[in-house]
């Protein structure tokens, strides 16, 4: 958990600056070339094939809208696997399949890595009625034990932050996208889930419950999670840093740096 | 002033697996069953929820789901004459506490015992002759056969949704399964777990030596499964938090997931929590149990009368309760007479670590409690003991249960125990080491038994139970023999280095080994050498039944839960079909 949060903070903190790219690749053992080629595919179409770029639907910032999911800050392995699933037909989409098929394996890795490196969407708006979000939050935290639905948080993490490499982040995904996916599972039209976990879960949920969890996760953000952690680590009063979703300029938490944190005791000499 | 409650049909001491089975079976038969659980209520929601459940310090190190030894514990010594001391911290074994008992925090390894095991004394005599074993190997027949128990093994596996590959269905051996298992009436209800990388390396090494690897039968569900009671399990996510944890995914078979909801639905099963049973009340003249006395959550003493008393507590707790209640003749190691506390046995564990030194990526954190590949070529019924002079055996398995940071840091022998060199070794070997478990049987010895220790008292002022135990010579021979075989497999697996943890010369109660305490209220054919008959019915009081692993006359080279469950169904079936229509001794003396 801490490692995951640390990664989010580090991505959030450094992206958009010249040092960002190098930082990510040091931690991801990739290469500068693959990130740049991923960016080229995302924003300008495939390197080898002329095709519309991902950004056309998923947005220049990769944050999606309506039926188009946010890719920004999503786990890179999950993005890679999803594209391979589209290419192989394990996951059905007449829109995505042609794109996924045209990408080579290296290009798929590159574009997945690029989107994983982007800052996740902020919690910009509260979706749906507060009661709905409350219900969705309860399902996220405790599931529906009477019908065998485990808590979303058991796999997708508290507030839907995801547990890479396997479990995607749900935080800040468009509500329409989330609801569509659950309905597709319910109808048996959604693949890419070898143990059919999500199929069984969605079948046990009512349409109203699906709407509730979709509203809830659309209203959460990886960024506020990261910001909350940031405020804890810098011991700022709650409300100053935590209320501010813009954390790009935030200092890195002490455990990410090799220098001792401010005020930390000097290492004592052996006695 | 003792509160006296209205009489119920059945009172069960304990709120775990066997009580839930009894609650369901007897509830269906129209009887009221009250289970008295010393711990709190626990359920998947809210108690086992992530991320708080994945707290290694809280659950594995501080044992939050286990017995509180500050309230009640045992004393321990290795041999008669040594001064027994109280167990002030849990270590070697971890009895559960709270509803669901130890089956909440188990791993899910669900084995059947080989058929030979149930008539071990006769089998050894027939096969190896009268003088084969020393007199102090006090093995016994169980009084029931594998064939009688098989339908109940089968049903228990279906209740738990066990995933595995059958090796012997109706006498015909099937490829990929365990060829040394007893004949099964049907295959496992679920397919086996996915094989881990460590399992695949073990499989290759074992096959090279001509052994017969197979996937360990798993209580971590592999599919969306609906059991015969209509209760569902979700597939396991391989999160690596089984042993000492509850499962947040509804994926591990536990009383909460596969039994209790069905038992409660009968409308006749009640679980009373925070009820600490002090003794069984009985009428020595009428030779019946009259009920139990317990202390409730407010500290009030309560008498619960019942027409039938079932001891469903953890294995060593059952004989201790009998001793405290003055039921049955206590075992005396000096004369070797008496029965209660006799044949206390355990499990004989050793292990081999194969170090690949960075050349393999094992990813130990992608694990599950029963994720493993095993060979059964050296269990009791699989090979000829003739040249070796011991009885028993062990399975050898490569389990990939967890990569949790506090528990999992295998390093080669000779590594410093702390400091920079240790840290470097942990970093080097954490993700590149396979551990082989040798899960050995435990034969009884006249010096190993359960008694009472009046030098120490529990929170209620009662004497503590006392365990006297050390590894018998027979089991040391067995362990060294099978550990040697595991060492050969380890070599064939092609690691760069290997370390072997041979059986320690003496049993120690400190380091964790297994929670497989068995015996003490054993079943058998003769009232002078057993506490209960083949139906787990007390020889002394016909309306007293003693469930659980305390009934094993000796412990096999397998995990006990499968046999505990099957025995409970066998006995519950006898209670409904034979005892209730005409209460009395089911086996004449």
C-alpha cells in the first residue's frame, strides 16, 4: 500500500517537468525512447500505421470522458494487458480492436507506460446524488455480503486507487464508463477476466447499485489520496495541503529521498 | 448464584467447524443446538475486510484471531519429571478464538488420510510382523475404516468446494493426481489451483527422480462454487494472506462461508459468544452428562442443561475439559493406565530451502494457503518400511503461501542473523528461493500425554492443562528418512545453494510448527485404551460426544482438517440415525 501510494506521489510530483521522464524510467526500468514513442502513439497515432491517436477519444490529458475511460495514471501492466486482450478478442470492442491489433508488442508496452506515467484525474466533481455516492461508498468498503459480493476495496484498494499490476484504478473514472462495464459483464459481453469475478459480482448487483458504485468511484480521486498522504507526511494541518489537488510542486515525501527528513534526528554514533 | 437456563437438545462446546457441522445436521433433524464460543462473533464483513485484514503485525505476529493466553493457557514440559512451565505466548501452535475457530485462519490444505492409517496397528502387524516396532510405539486402530469414512470425506469436500486433481477414483489411478491416495467415490468438486513457479520447479525435480507430483487439494476456491447447502464461494485471488488471516474474498472455505449461514437457517442453531466453558456437568450414577457450566461475557456463571453434550473445542482443549470435569480415567504415564489424555500426538515438520540466487523469479507474494505441488511417495502407505524400522511417513510439498515481509526472508545457512550482510542476503534471496515442506506423521509414545497442572490457574481459578511431549524415536527416524528424500528433490531442482532444516532433537513449544495437535480423547475399539468409540461417543457417558482431532489415536503425515470434517459428519450421521431414535451406547462394552 505504501509503495503504491509512494509511486503515485512520485508520479504526481514530478510529471510535467523535464526531470519527470527520466525519473519514471529509472523506477520502471524502461527507456526514454519507449516513453517518447508511447507519447507519439497516444498523441499522434501509431508510429508505423497512420491512425487516429488515442487522444482523440481519451483526451489530450488521457483522462477520458463519458464512455471513454481515463487512462492517465492507470497501472501500466493493466493497460498493456487490456490492449492485448482487445487485440486477441478476449475483450470485445469493435472500436478498440483495430487499434490494438495495429500496435506491435513494443508499441503496446510504450503506450501503456506513457499513460501510466500521466497524473491521474483529479476529483473535479461529485457525480450523482449524495445518497447514491454514500451507498456506492458503502458497497466499495463492505460489499454486499448477503449476495456474496466482496468489497470493491478488497481488490481495487481503498477509494478505488487500484492495486497494480493486476487490479485497475477506478478512482476518477467517468461514471458512464464504469456503469457500462458492469452492465457489459452482467450481460456476459465483457471479457478479460479469467476467473469471471466481475461477471458474478455484477450479476448479483441491481442496476441502482451499479449506478451507486459508478457515481462513488467517479467522485473519488487518486490525487486526493496522494494529497492526503502528502499532508500527513509534511505534517501540515488538514485543509491546507489536503484540500489542494494541485500537488505537482509538492516536495517529495521524506521516505522517497535519501536525505533524512527535516527535523529527523542525526544518526547517532555507535556506543 | 449460578444462572440456570432452560434445557436445549444439544450444547456444543466451541463455535468452530465441528459445532457448525453439528448445528446444520442436527438442526435439519429438528434438534436445537447451542454452541458456546469463548471468543467474539466474527464474519467476513466487517471483520475480514481489506486493507485492514492484511496486517501482518496484528494477525501473524500478535495473533489477533487466536486464543488469549492471558485468560487460559497450558503448561508444557518435554518429559515426565521435568518442571512444566506455562505457555505465556503462542508459538508452536495457534488455536483459534472466536466464531469459526481455527478454520478461519487456516491455510486450506485439505487432505484425506491413507486407508492404512485407520487400522495402523493391525496393518503394521499384518505387513511387518509382531516384533517390527518397539513396544513404546503405541499406535492403535481407529475402530472405523477408510471405506466407512469415504462418503463423509466426499461430502465434506463438496461442502468446502475443494479444488484438486483426483489420483484414484473408484480404484482406477488417474494421471496428474495423487496415485497413493485411497479410492475416492468422486473427483474433487473443483479444478486444482494454478501451479506456481515454485510448484513447477518442484514438479520438474520430483519427476526427474521418478516421483509423482500433484497439486495440493485446496480449500481456497478455484471457481465460483455453490456448495450442497446453496452457499457460494468466490475464486481465490492468490493474495498470500491465508494462514493467520480471515479471507475477505469469500474464497476460503471456513465455517462462515460454507456452513454457519446454512446452520443458522435451520432456525435451531444458536451461537452464544463470549461463553467460556469451565466444565461438563454429569451424573455419575445415571452415567449421563447433564449440561455444561460456563462463564458469560458479564462474568456470570451459567449452567446450560442439555440432553446431549458435544465437545467441539480445539483438539487438546477437549481432553483438558474432560479431566477438569472428572469424566473418564485420567492417563497415568507411570502405569500407562487410564485413557483421558492418552496418545497426545502432533506433527513432525522439517524443511528444505532451495536458493536460486537471483536466477529464478519466484514472486512468493503471489500465493495462497493451499497453493502447492506435492509428492506422496513417502507417506505411510506408499513405500516399504521393512528396511527402515519405523512406521509413518510424510508428504513433501513446495508451498507458495506467502511473501509477507515479516515472515518471509529465507537466507542460506551461515548468513549472519542481523546487520548489513543479513539485509543483503534477504534482498538477494527473497524472490528467488523455494521452500519444501516435509509434513510428517506423529506416532504416540507412552510419555507423551495431556494432564492437568495444579501449580498454575487460569482466569477462572481452574487448573491449567499440561502437555508433555517430545518427538519419539520412531518419528525422528521417519523424519530423517523423508527429509533426505526432500533433499534429493531439492538437488534435482537445480538451485545454486540449499539448506536443510532437519528435525530438532527435541520438540520446542516456541517456534511455530503446525496447529495440528491431535489425540488425548482418542477413539478406538476398547474402553481401556480409548475415550470414545467409533462414533466419537464417550465410553463413560452415552450422551457425550467428543469431536475433532482429539479423537485421532495417532496423527498421519497430512493436515488434519479434512479428516476432522469427515469424522464430524460421520458422527453427526450416527447421532441422527442411530443415537437419537434410541439413546444409549452405540457400541456395546
